[in-house]
């Protein structure tokens, strides 16, 4: 498959270029708001064409799929333009700044008959798939609660708009809470019903929250507790799932890399759980290519992206208003 990159981003540089090429894809174009940045990026990564004109990129008949990793407020117009041009789209999360815009992107893809996917990498990890398999097997009985700890220190080279630009979709909630929402949905197979939350700004940035905690009510009656932050340098990350017959402790697994450990604790004792340590982004691209070929869905669909955004928006609203908020998923099914 021949790809074009919309956005000369850190995630593209560190993960997606290698993943696309490892899965047999070819990157034929890169664009950025800065033509100079795009040119340097193309030279660094051996791409034949670069520029700052989206229309020019989309007019290239060699381009079959587009990967979008620009700032969040640009996702909607860029994705809609790509879909109108007949390109399949893999878009970074959050899909958009509002639920209405995210739904519009999914509907445009449906109308065009094109694959539209959300790059939720965590559900592609061997560790999260192993946890989901343990839950599904009944090893821990009925799930009572799930705790997600995704509090990290945002490296200086990633700060920028994420901590200083609310109009661009900055803040820890759109950046990390969306991931945690997708993880909960992936592990439990159900959608949060309502949330209560608090958020805080430490002064790391300007105008956006850099820490959030929330509790979500699930249809099954289980509770999910989620903690996200940009300000915790030594906290580590992980998730716990507690059931009537056992608990799962997954440490250092809320990451872009295939690392961490899983331990199952039951009345029989403690049991380490092995898992496949494949590259998360290669798995995302593999599933995307397979979906384009007509065999199944991408790892995270556009609908998955809409639902993770809906939870994040509810968390921010609940924190801002100090009340319980029912999650609005729109009218997509």
C-alpha cells in the first residue's frame, strides 16, 4: 500500500514510518504546514515528495492511504478532504475536538466506502490482549473494578501545544484519557455510562489541565478509576482488574513499547502471565492493510475513536462542572 503522511510529527518519526515499511507499505509523500519542515523530514526518512499543500498531496493518484498526525483541531478538515479524495484514512486520536465532528468523519467514510481507523495503539499490544483474554476466560470471575494509572511526565520535546494550546486540543484529557477510555472499552467489551471527575493545572503549561482523575460507571455495574497526568516523572503506569475470583496486575503496560509485566493473583497464588511482545504500531498497520483488503476491521475503528472521545469529553465536562455526567455517544452504532 502506498501512503502519504499528513503531519511531520514525532510519532510518525519514532513509530509510524518504521511500522508502515515493516508491513510492506511505501511512503510516497509527506506534508506539513511548513514546506521546509516537510522537505527536511522527507530527506531524513527517504521520501520522494514533500510539501505544504494538502490538495496537491491528495491529487496524487499513487496515494492510497493517508496517516494524519497533525494537531487535533486539524484532523476534521484533513480527514474529510482525504476521504473526499478517495483515500483510506488512519487518524491519530482524538479524532476531533467535538463529538459532532468525529461523527461526521465516520459518516463520511461510510458514505465513501473507505476504511477510516483511529490509531489507538494500546489495544494492539500483547499485554492488553493477554489481560482481555484472562477476563474473557473467567479466571478472575465477575469483574468488579478496573484501575488505570497513566500518569507520566510529558517530555519537553512533546510539550508545546499539548500544554499551551487549548484551541489545538491540548490538555491531558484529550491526549491520554481517550487512550484509557479505549482500553476500558477494549478490555471489558462495554461502554462507560456516566462519569465523575476532577482535573488540575500545576503550572506546567498554560490554559489546559495537566492532571485528571475520574470514576466511570459501567453497564455491568463494574467501576473504572482512571488517573492521567503530564507531571509524574516516577509514577510508572499500569492497570489492575479486580474480580470475584482473582485480580490482574499489569505494570508498565500503558506505553508505546512492548514492555511491562502481568501477574494473576487468585486463591491458588500468584502466576506470571506471558504475552506476545510484538510492535504495537506494526500490528495497527497490519490490521489496517487487512481491512483495506476487505478482510475484517482495523484494530480501532472510527466508531472506537468516537466513543473514546465521548468518554474524554464527559470527563472534562464532569470535572469542570463538578457533577456526574452521562456519556453521550451520539447516534452512531
